[in-house]
C-alpha cells in the first residue's frame, strides 16, 4: 500500500525524506524533517519527533514477546525517538524505550533501555560511550562543541545545553 494511504490514522510531518523500500505502518507519528533511509520499517507504536534521522536498515520492534499464534491485536509497546536523534545504519531500538533529544546511536547498536538526551550509544547492548552536540559532533572535556560553539553542562549524569 502506498505510504500516503497507510498514514490514514497517523501523522506525517512536512519536508520528510523516505528512501527506497521504506515501510510506514498505520497509527505512527512522524514529525517534520524526518529522514528515513533505505529499508527502514516504522511499525505501529513508534513515534519519531522532528528532525529524526534513521540510517539504512535501522530496525524498530513493537512487541517484546512476539508469537505468530498469539497476535497482540493492536496493543503495541510505545517507542519514542525525540527531536534531532540519529539512529545509525543497522541499529535496532527494542520497543518500549525512549531515545533522547539529539542522541546518537552508532551503526549496529541495539538499544535495550532508555537513552539520555545528547548521549552517544554504541554496542550490543548499547552503552553510553560519550556525549554529542546538537550538531552531531562528539563533545570532549569542558562540553564546548569545537564544530559549532554550543555549550553544555553535565549535572548528575544529565547533559543540558546552556548556550
């Protein structure tokens, strides 16, 4: 079924880009400026806020214990990808989790827990290996982005933008 017809009960924002072989299920929310690269499937229960990037073949799940002979009949675990987050090629987000604002998930990583805003995650299962700026550059000590000049502060393991 064509993409526009499948969103009858969902919402698609403006200025979105969809690559080849993209599947968008009914009842999803897609914000403005979202980029879905080739072979991405967005299943019911997934919400992508504005300016989310989904790399080639990244995967979402929507049921923790799927069984062919026990269908869930429209009851899906919610997955939220917050504004500006980037999911690398072949990464997987297990349902029921939130990926924070401007977080970056490395290629091939498997997200099995909530991800903080601006966190850089890698591995299987994904673990935080650092912080990234809103522009995508990795942040070093001092939390001042060398690429764009934005400044951050870390308090109790939470990174916030200050300028």
